[in-house]
C-alpha cells in the first residue's frame, strides 16, 4: 500500500469514531430522560440543541477548511470531541446535558465535514465516489456497533465506560491523522460559498436534494415508529429487539453496498445513480405499509427464534428497510462525489460539502413535523406514501432541471 492510499484509512476511522459517538448519545437519550425527568420542552432541546449547533457550525467550519489546513481543522474537531465526551461524564443536570449536546453538534460537524472534504480532495475524480462510499460505510458500521453496543456497555459499566470508549476512538483517529495524513496545502482566499452557491451543477443537485431530505427523514424516522407502536396507533407493535433489527437492516445494506455502488458511479456517471437511487427509494417507501399484506400472502409465522413473538410482517419490513439502504447507497456516494467534484474544480471542497449540508437542513427539520400531522390526521401509512411521492417529485425535478439546463444527455454524462 503506497503512502497516498494509506492516508484514507485514518479518515475512515475518523468517520467511524464520529458516527459511533453520535449514535451512542441517541441510544442513551432515554436513560438521560429517565435520569433527569425533564419537561417536554427540555426533551425537545436535547435534540434541537444538537441540530442547531450543527447548522450554525457549518459555514465557519467550511470556510476555515478552505482557507486553512483541513487537517488542522479536523484535528481541532477531534480535540473538541475528546473534551465533549469526557465532559458528558460530569453532566449532572438537564441544562448541562443541553450544553453538552450543543458542543457535540460542533464536533460531529467538524469531523464529518473535514473528513469528507479531505477524502474528496485526496481522491482522484475517477475514484472519488468509491472512497466516499468507503467513508460512509465506516459511518454505517459505527451506527450498527453504537446502537447494539452502547446500551449493553452502559448496562454493564455505566456512562463513564461508554464515553471512555468513544474518547479512545477519537484519540486513535487523531493519532492516525497526525501520523499518516499529509498537510493540506490548498488555500482559498475570500468566501467560496458566494461562488459555489451560484454554481449551476450544485443548483441542479440542490433542486433534488432539498426535496429528497423530506422523503428520507420521513421514512427513516417512521420505519421504527411503524414497527414499534401498537396496532391501535397504526403500527405493528414489535418488541424492541425486533425494532432494532429492522433499523439495523438499512444501515447494514447501506454499509455493504456503498463502496461498490460508489465504484460503479465512478465508472458510469454520477447523475444517473442519483436519479435511479432516488426513484428506487420512493418505490420501496411506498411498499412499507403493505408489509402486513405481503406477510399474509406468504403465510409467514408470528414467532421467530431469538426475536420471539413478532407480527408476521417483521420479515417483509426487515427486507423493505434493507432495500431502502440499497437504494440510498446507489444515490449517496454519487451525490457526494458530485459536490466534491464541483468544490475541487471551483476551489472550495469544504464549502461545497457545507452547501450540501445546508440544503438538507430545512427538509430534515420540517419533515418530522409533517409526519406527526399526517400520522395524527390521516394515518401511519400516509407518512410513507408522502415520503415516496416526495422522492419521486425530487427525481422528476432533478431530471427536468438537468435536461433543461445541461442538455438531454446530461443524465449519463455527469
């Protein structure tokens, strides 16, 4: 393995460590709610503080990454993360937890944004989506390990042991970055967001991404809700281990497929994979509410080894959520590589990824509110129907803008 290739592996580890820390807090959130017994508003702040800090941190971090050495900005994010996760050990109130979650939002944004920017910058155009797919696979692996391991470790040894593991990962990742990742010598004067915000290709991608954020957030949020709530509320009433298996299926297939689909999009064109992946996601989303019907057609059992008593729809739902992971794996590395392509060409790969992140934010914030209204006023199935419809609207808009602005052959030429 040559020196250049070796640089990617500490960045993959950084992606894993950041993802593990993020999922760990999501997994332990119910424990903090039980411990502090906060009001409904404060419970909302447990998540909102994280999201708001992430959003506010995007622009300054992306600017710093393009203006200075991305490696130093990444290391700064890792250092903040080490302090933050050690700090969680000493949190003793709801207010302290809200502040710690806000600080966590900054470190998660810094490690994710700079890690991806460095991967995109180090990779050639012919291998960029493949390397981004590998980085994303590390994040999904962390999601699986964190969701399965954090709860067990907490039960065995408490909060301190969990945060010691996360901190150790961040330290190892930082040492790897220092040892193997070369200094970033790219320096972009001014404010790259200004030019990139008017980049025609990024505007075309954003026409899809802004809508697709609504679809993905709706579906990802409501699959576990659909699996776990009682039939009286429109769900399937599965036990927690079954719900966890359903959620893990999407992460597992996404993790397995992204390096492969990224390599294919490097060979055959990125825009086509964005279009196909978005359309497939919409199709599978529409199938989710029909999993009980599919189970009835196949006469599936109501009990399984290890999992125990489950609705017959358990297996079809696991398969559907796994297919959602496959569909998103077709789209994600290609989309991210397109943003990296434009940032590298126009000078500002960190800002390009920053724009990508900001475009996603409105949909990801508004979608849960929309889903709650749909669930209460129409029914659980409507959430998936709307999610699928928005995904289709996104790919249709993308195809229309792409063809109008860049020519009829752009779908296969990008």
